[in-house]
């Protein structure tokens, strides 16, 4: 009975996020977050510029069992530009997990990100690094179809993104509040046998879409899309390592000379997962 309800809930949330994605795509095609009532100043759909970067993301995840269904999530990600030589972003995230049952995981937490001035056109208009603080809520639904494991991760973030009120300010003095919704689907399967257990190699693929909303989201609704292709190895219940290819498509939250600016960032991703 629960298997049916779990799959039905997954489909419901997928359709909800698909609707958001469709709306975001339409808004992006119209220019700055939607149709312009003045046709003389509207932005043509193809008026966009894309910049390319080679990135390397190296992440450490730790799950610490507390008691019963409760555990602590810890995470740090070294996100580098030019694969390893320069900073792209540093991300710290922590949260409290509640395992409702084997298929449903809930999490509440906090994250802090430091984004650096990388690439041909930095994300910050002044070409500076900036700090972001986030609160987040996550629900992860997992189920298995034969040898294939599926995960649906739904996340809401309340973001306080640092910015500079003027070029004369040395540190961020404003933190406008924004919302972001995220949906990730991940599929993984063993390379031998019918289940991923200790001393098993596996392959995984995932796709995540991020949609911004709120009064401070002005120049776009679409925020990011991430696609990963991974090979992994589960040594034991306590250690799992995976690595592969990552592509990140990112749209700036501002226009430059009336154009939508995109980054297409691709490269290497390495994840190390510990459980204690």
C-alpha cells in the first residue's frame, strides 16, 4: 500500500515542479522574468550570451547517527574553476535528518556559500566574491524498481544573498531575501548483480532543476540546471565514493547590456560519503 502512495506522491511533486519549470522557461524566453508590456524595450528570445568554464567539484558528506530515526547531516564542497586551480565556490551545509520510514527522509538545515569572482564575467556586478546564507527544508523519496534505484529530492531554500550597495563598500552590507525551489531525480544501478551492497560498483545519473521566486527575483526565474553522470563504489555501509562528469547551466540574476547571461560549466565531480 505504501509503495503505491509513495509513487503517487512522487508523480504529484514531479508534475508540480514540471509546471514551475515550464513557467520559468516561458519567462526566460520573454526576457527579464516575463513579458514586457512595452514592446519597444522587450528583449528578443535569442538575445543571450553563454560563457564556458571548466569546473571541478570535490565534496565530502557525512551522516552521523544520533538515535532512533534521527541523524545529523554534514557537508562541505570545494567547487573549483579551471578544474582545481581557482575558486568557484565553497559550500558548507548542515542539517537534522528524520527517517520517516525506509523510503522517506526529511531534513531541516542551514547552509553558507562563498561565491568567488570566476570566469570571464563574474556573477557579482562589481567583480567581487559574496556570501550567501540559506535555510532549507528537504524531502527525499526513494524506491526501487527491480535492479534500478530511484530518488526524488525536493528542496525549498530561503536565501539571503550578500551584495554591495556601492563600489565604495568593502564588505556586503545588504542581504536581499529570495526563495528557490529545487527538484532532483537520481537513478542508480549496480554494474553487477541486482542490488548495491558492500563491495559493489555502480553507475548513477541525476538531473536537478532550480527555480527562483519572490519579489527580489527580477531578471529570471530559471536559476540552474545540473546533470551528473557517475561511477561509484560502495566499500561498506560507512563509505561510498563516486566520480564522473558534471554539467552546470547557470543563468545570471541580472541583465548585462540588455542580454541574458548564461554559464555552461562542465568538468569533474568527486563525492565521498561517510556514515557513522
